[in-house]
């Protein structure tokens, strides 16, 4: 049985792969190419940094790493919004990826809040021993 973390690892990896498929349809020059590079960096960083967060050795480390995942997901969302408004690539794929980017950003925003609260509680409990 897969854990929630495993499901999210697979989901973020699929997001990165789907973004790469979209980017492969962009022009190899001009602003589309630059937007593609920025989007590529952000989308693949979501998956890579989430995997790193799952390997965290403490709640504080997890909170810090999941915060990075949130930043990258939000950046990927920004670039997808730009791609969508510029009408670059397939409309269907753009809409699908925008929806997924919104969902991932919301998931990681909630995770960041929870992780920070957990790290704070653990830190406070250690101080009051």
C-alpha cells in the first residue's frame, strides 16, 4: 500500500514530466524558450525538493524543505499562467497543468503551515523539559 508521501512523490514527478511535454512544443528561440527554461526549472524542482523533504531528519528540516517546495510550486504556477496568457502550447494541456499547479500549491501551502506548527511544538516541548 502506498503512503500519502509516495502518492505525492508520484504526483509531483508526473507534473514535472507533463510540464516537460508541454515545453517540448515551445519554440526553441525568443521569449517562449526563456519561459520554457524558467518553467522547466520550477516544475522539476517541485518534484526534486519534495523527494528531499521526505528524507528530512527532523520536523524543522522538513518544514524548511517543504517551504522550498511551496515556493517552487508557486513559481511553476506563475510561469504556467504566463504560458496560458501567451497561448503557448496545447490549450488542453495548459488547462490541465494550471489546475494541477493550483492543487499542488494549495497542498504544499497547507503542508507548510502544518509542518511549521509541528516543528514549533517540538521545539517548545524540548525547551520545557
